[in-house]
C-alpha cells in the first residue's frame, strides 16, 4: 500500500530529514518542502493540488499556519532527552539560558535548572515581531544563549547571540515513524470505508441506517429507487414518518435483530431485516435491509427451477411414504427426528424398500430444505469415474478430462445433502478419501492442489451388512463409525403385510387405474400375501404395472393373465412361496407344490422365462416390440433372453 507524506521543514532541519528519508527508503513516499516561519502560502497551494497526501510532518511553528487542509498533522515532539542535550551544550557556553518557542512556553523547566545547575528562563512568542522584541529584551538583561525552534534561532543568530536548535535526529525520526503508521492506518480506513460504500450502494437491496432516536442517517441508491424518494428527502427524517415503526422500535429498545419480517410500505410488500448497531453493549442505531417481496419469491422460484432442471432436488416428503403398519410408523417417526439433526445418517434395508424415499424426505424436513439434494449410486461407476464424480477434477487431470475441469458432487451439494446409495460398494481407496472429506469438511479435486471447504450433510444407504464387511476387512471401521452416527433401518415388505392394500391402491393411482383399485386389490391380495417379496416395494410395483398393462390386452383370459403373465417370475400356479425364518435377508422359501425341493433356481427361472416369452410372442403374432411392451422389458432384453 503506497502512502504519501508531506514534510514541511525549516532549513535547519532539512539535512536531518533528507538523511532520514534515505535511511528509511522513503523517497517514493515523501514530498519535501522547506520554508521559514510564516512563509507557507506557496506550499499550501501545492499540497491542495496534490490531493493524495495522507499525513503532514512538521514542527510546532509551521503547524499553526496549515489552516483547513483537512489532513492529519504529526508534530516533531521535543523530548526530555532533547532538552537535556540542548542545555548541556548551552552550559558549555553560559550559565544562564532562555528556552523559547512559538505559541506556549515549555513547562516544568525548574527541575532541569537544578539538574544542570543553570539559570533557565522559559518563554514564547506569537509572531516574528514579538520574538524579536523579547530576544532584544533578554539581550539587555545579559542573556546571550538561547534554546528554541527555527524562527528564534534565525533571529538570535542575526542579533549576535548563540542559538541552539532544540530538535534532535531521534525526535525527527520518531515523528516520521509515527506519520508512516498513521498514514497506513488512515489509508486502510479510507479503503474500508470505500469498500463499505460500494457494498451498500451495489448490494441489490435497499439499506437504511438510523441513529438511536430512529432518525434516518444513511440511504443507499437501491432504497431511493424502491421507495421512490430521494435520499435528501429521507436523511434526517424520523423513520416513523415513512416507515412502519413497530419492529424498528423493538430492535432499538432491546438491541435484538428481527429478520425475515414482511412490511408494507406505500401498498407494497418488502422482506425486511432489522439489525441493531451495538456499541459498548448498548444499541446505538439500526441498519434496515429490505427487498421487494415479489422479487424474492421470483428468485426462489428460479432457484427451485434450476435445481429441478439439474436434477439436484428432493421430490419426496414423509407424506409420500405409504405405510400404516406399526413398523413403518416407527421408522417414519425416527426419520423425522433425524431430520432435525445435521448428523450423518446410515440407512439400511433390502433392495426396493424405499431407502432413497426416506433420504429425500429427511432432506425436505431438515434445515437444508430448498438447498441441493445430490444423489449418486456408488455401484454403477468404476472406481476412477466415481472418484471424479464425487470430488471433481481440474483441467487436464486425465485423458479426456473436460476443458476447464468439472465440479464434483460434494461441491454441487454445498449447503445441501449428498446421498450416497450403495455405499458398501466403495473401494477401500475411495473409502479413505471419503473419510478425509467427512473429517476435514474440505475437498480437493482430482489433479488439483487447492482445498475447498464444503458444507454438506451425508445420507448413506446400503443393502449390505457393513458390520460384517468391517470384520472381513472390506470396509473401513473408522468410516463405518463416521457414517453410522444415526441409523435408520427400513423394514422389508414381508414384515409389513398390512401395508399391501395401501401400496397396491397407490400404485393403481400412479398407473391411471384408480377406479379399478378395489378390484385389483381383491384379485391380487390373496396371491401376494403368500409371497415373501425379495424385491420389496419395487417388485410389487413391477407386478402391479404388469397387471395394468396385461388387463388392457384383449387376447388374454383373466386366469391366464394372472397366472402366466403377471407372475411368470414367481410361477404362482406351480409353486408356493412362504416366509422362511432361516433367511432374514430374503425371507423366501421356494418349493414345488408337491413339497419336493427344486434343484436349480437359476435354470428354473430361465426355462420359465423362455416358455412365457414364447407364449406372449404367439399371442402377439411374433411382434417382438409388442411382446416386449406386454412383458415390461426392452426389445434388447427380449432378444437376449431368447438367444442366451
């Protein structure tokens, strides 16, 4: 930060100033002027033209003539050390001395008289004539040695006396140091004030400040525009003459902020924050920050739309979760409690139970609602691709890297929630990187060096037993404890059979057959209650969707549709599905109707799939596209199942 000093010196101190400027390497920071007592007019004109001088350094006599420059002045101070040095020099010449300066005499010189064993007289002068007359008088009284400042020294020398200049090099050096410190502080203060002015003027929000009595002190341009009033009309006025006074008065009285207040001014609504100014623990004024309420609402809609367009938003809430059973009510209640806390949640449960539904609901019930909800399935990416997705990468980090780099999901989820599905599929190396981010709350892009702070809540989900994986060395124990702060277990569908009717009706509404929901429930319920649903709600949805599609076809009998098409994977007509206490994860036992064990489930399924596909193809006259649509699979999947 370059500062500028103006030194106004007498010819007697000029050599000392120039020497010190060289020593302190201040040549680029100093404007140097020399003048005798009272002859400052040309210098003052130059200083006024400069306009960028931070501090003036001068002696006592010159300071009286600086007038209204409005620039801080640092005076060269006379120290006790200066007085003693000057008196010691005077004593070698005479036993009596006059100490004289401009304006006011030096005080308490009697103590120096005893110390140096001299007669010391202290006096002052007000102008050149006064100084000459007093010096002449002291000459008549026998005084020939004088200690003082520049004018006195000049006159004494002219009149034949001995003059000792009172300022030392140390005093002048100290004055320069003080001036530099003051100049830097002043420049910093000016820059901060200008920065504050720019913030206030260009904040995009109306800003008004008041004093403790509620009088308007400052108004920015945006406030002028929003209120359609000039700041000259507002400044100095009582706020109550144009502003609702209730919350402002409370803020000024109690020193408490009031935020997100809706105020109506001139029939227009504004969103207002009242922020008191506190000095020595007491309110001394208030800053009022306000925005057009309609503009705020429009901005929120835009943000929400951007989140929707990017896919980084949570669609579901707790009211969207279908479940009246005791198990689901307990799970939902616990999840609502977790939503009020910002700790990491580990959501466990079998595939298809709705773990992400709970994750989105927790986000939407938390303080991060409206902020990004970013989800990623850790099982569908390779290790290196997942790393770049999570943490982002810099330009040129690897072959094929996007020009300019790419932010990772941690950055995109800043201030929101990051949902890590299938967390158990992470490699040990990625587990280590994830653990570090969770601990440090900072992320470094792939190929980068800078750490970026992130504020993200983590919700993780898995259908695997992480505790067992820890014992097997497949999952880091420290990461497991870091994730498993709050644990939510989503119950499988087989443990809440009471929810089946509600789920089926909801799915019927989703697929546009709400008017047939009761009929479909009565058709399905006796059959689905016998089944363990290893695919849980996702499998149930596929079944209902298949039923809806098949019931729209005219070439299938009801019996054939139910037995062959809808449950072709389950083979309800040939097999019986019952819960098994021996397998709590899948909960299904597959046996033939004659109770003999079937030897190979995979081959059984393949055989039945082919048979069912051929039946559907026959009904569709060999049309593979139509058959794929009826079966709820793609044409490519149909081709693969027929050929492998």
